[in-house]
C-alpha cells in the first residue's frame, strides 16, 4: 500500500477498525474511503454495492460486524450471527465485483473448537464443536473465512483471513453487560472504586485463560498481513502471553486502583476453558506485538476515564 491506494476499512468505527484507520494514517496511507458517516451500512447489499461501485477501493480491511461478551452472545445470538453473515457476504462479494486488489477479513478466535488443542493452530479450524455460548457468532465468522477461501479458489481473488487474539484498547465497548471481559472489568472496577463497594463480582469461576492483544498492535499486524501474507489458509494474529480471568481481574483492579475484593459467580458460564493462538506463521514472517500488557491496560483505562467516565459524570450533572 502507498499514499495513492484507495483503502476502505469496513467497520472503521469499531475498536479494531478505528485502530487500523489510525495506523494507516500514521504510515502515510491517507486516501481512506468510507470514513465515519460515509461508511455504508454493511448489512445492506445495495448500499455496499453502490459504495464499491463509486469508490473502487483497491485494499479492504473487513473489521465490521457486531460483537460482544458472553452475556451479549446469550441475549442476541440471532442478531450477532445474522449481521456478521450479512456484512461478510456483502463486503466480500462487492469487493470482488468491483475490482478490489487485496482484502483482509478479520475473523475471531471464537471460531476455533471449544476443546481445541492449545495453542490453537490454523489447521484446527472445523475440527470439533464450537463453544455453545457464542456458537452463532463463531459460525458467522467461520463462514467469512470459508467465503474468502472460496473467492480465492474460484476466482483467484487475493482475499485472505486472519484470526486475532482477544482485542482491547481505546474505543472499546465498556458497557458491563455488552462488552468483552477487559472493558467490562475496567468499567466495573472503576464504578466500584467510585462508590466504595467492598467487592466486584466477575462472571464464572475465574479459571479460564485468555490471550489478549492491544488494538494498536493488532492494527499493525493487520497492515503487516495485508502486505506480506497471501496464502488461502487463515493466519493467527497473536503471540502474547495468556492469563486466567482471575489474574486478569487482579491486574485490572491494580491499574484502576480498586482495593476491594474480587468475587466470582460460578453460576455464570465460563466460555471456552482456554484460548491461546499459535502465532508461529506471523512470527516467521517477522511480526510480533510490542506493547507490554500492563502498559496497554493503563492506556485503555486512561482512555476510559477521559472519554467514558468523564462523559457519564458530565451527563449526570
């Protein structure tokens, strides 16, 4: 990619999409199409087709489609599956019809089987049943991977898929009942600190382990993959350390400055027992994350305080 390339980040206002936009601008790729209100509704096939026909992006990052934590997946499984299927279908097919040179589709580590061997290798996809608490969302993401491969096989399209570790960072969804575990815990610990609550309750047993990637590191990995990866097999974007939910909650409490007790509600689901990506492919190509985990947590919390907590305080006055 260079300054003249017409680049479209589908889902440019999502956590990862916004980070990709920031990274593109920082590297001098400024000919970005569909920013902000100019982005078409990704589930509307006619709107997406009009956009591609008019803008003719040469490079597309597909980071769109709704997501959420366990609660959101339990409450809105049909919506999450439907909208991710529609968005992937509309964007990928329109990109091919209107001459997109390269497309990177971002899937999810939820796409791996619930009891997948660890660390999870790209060849493990489809080798076992999915985690029931996010089966609909995961199935939609798997379909996007398969669709990219189908366009590559049938038409020779340079459409590749990547599977990121659990992303977090500035611009995340911090609603406790909708967001993923890191932003939800940041929000809970901040509220408990402000209210002087004696404890924060975390869903599940605290024993599942997760690998996380800072959104800005992930954006860098996406640009790197767009430039250097051309195989039809998906590629994992990870490479960081994993930690248990209990360890994570303790670290977040420390960053927030909350000194109360962390309690666990074992009546709530845990999700997959372990999710860690085998990142040997992308490391072999020369990429790895650079932001230390605690530094990334601190930056994320600072953004939350400045943009979410400050707004809530102003609205309450």
